[in-house]
C-alpha cells in the first residue's frame, strides 16, 4: 500500500498497486497496462484511468473524483456520499454501488453495466451513453438521455429527450417516467410499479396484475 501526500501524484504505467490512499490534491494516474486495486480516494483527491489502464475495487469518499477515459476500465467501484464518478467517451465500468449522495455520470460514448444505485443516489446517463443491467433502488433516481437495457427499477427512472429504455422491469415502488422525446420499449410493470407517459412513447409495455400505466400525454401502443 502507499499514500499520495497533498499535491503529489502516483503514476502507474505497468504493474499493480494495492490499497493506495489518495489525499487532498493528490492524484493517481493509471496508464497502459497498469492496474490499481482497492484504492481509496479522499476529499479533493483524484484517480484518472487512461487507455488500457484498469482499476478494481476503488472507493470514492466525499469530495473525491474518479474519471475513466477512453480505453480505461473500472470494476466494482464504490461511490460514497459526496463522491463523484465519471465515465468519458470510450470508458467502461462494470459492477459497483452508488450510495446516497453519490454521483455517477456516464458521458456520451461511455458504457457501464451491472451498477447498483442505492437510496438517495443519482445516476446520469448522457445522450450517446449506454448502460445495461442497472439496479435502481428505492428512492434512487436515474436520469436517462442515452440508452439503457434490462434495468431493474424500484426507485425512479426519468427518460429525457433522446433517452431510450429497453426491457426494463418496474417492480413495487418503482416508477418509470417517459418525458417528451423519450421512449420505453418492452418494459414490464409488475404489482406496485408504475409507468407514466408525459409526452414520450411507450411501446409494447407489459402490465402485470396490480401494475399501472398512466398516459397523460404522448403515446402508448
């Protein structure tokens, strides 16, 4: 393990680091075939993963920042309250959780899969981004301007202009809101779940017993 003092950097271009602690102003840069495991990013610290670089098990504390650039990848990231995680064009993340007060953004051209968004957390999916298998927990929210596949919703998914949701499962307490310019295709609404169409489009929605679909404006067919 290692520590990066304030305003110092650790550069990893090959080999593996374990349990690095990044403090205020400190930075860890992962390049080439470098791998960082179980890094902890503290307030005002940052970790940046560049092409072919990989990280696993990073924890982002309040005020910490993680950025996945083109060709970089992240596995099993934990975003705590006040932590910030961004996936840029060509970046990829799989697994991990976002806790209450944590922020998780997938920019255009970025991809993410199997992320769990816990109560009080927010996930933002930009136009041109793709996510798959996201679990949106109770009182969590996902704002979708890109494309999502196979989400499990017990919180809220808000589909904005250009957003497309495919094969979402909306369970008890879950709400899928389809705004103008957004689309939901082949969603399943089970007991206690709701799909609300506010100017967008719902196609081939399957409504099970005690599920609800409300079309206030827009289309459903």
